[in-house]
C-alpha cells in the first residue's frame, strides 16, 4: 500500500508540474474505468465462483486462459509487447558490433 501511495503522489506531482490534467483524466477514464475495473471485477467473480464450488486450481487455470486469450485478441497489447521486446533487443545489441559470436 505504501508503494501505491508513492506512485499516486508521483503521478499527482508530475501532473501538477506539467499541467496536463485533461490528458491524465482522459487516460485514467479510458484505461482504468473502462478497461481495468470491469475486467478485474469479472476475474474476481470467476475466482469466487471457482472458490465456492471447491476448485480453486481449476479457477486459476481458467483465469490464466482468459488472460492469455485477452492478450492474444487485443492487438494493442500485442503491439505494446512487440515494441518492448524490440527495444530490449536494440538495447542488447548496442555493443558497437564487438560481440564475440
């Protein structure tokens, strides 16, 4: 919880310094309210159902399959993962061509 408070305080400070309240509010609305909260509530609901029927292991497998299928069908998430992997690959190959392969 202290880490979440530190992250929130940093976000609030940077937003205040840059003055981009509208952009931060729109991004919060789009990402958290429209994306994360309904999906999080659904995943918690699935976990509760599987917990009630006495199959928490099957619930974990089912929830992981739901997350994997969401990532595979969400082109934005796939592009973000590809961009991160490409940037990591570029950072790893910045040795000036002096590799010993």
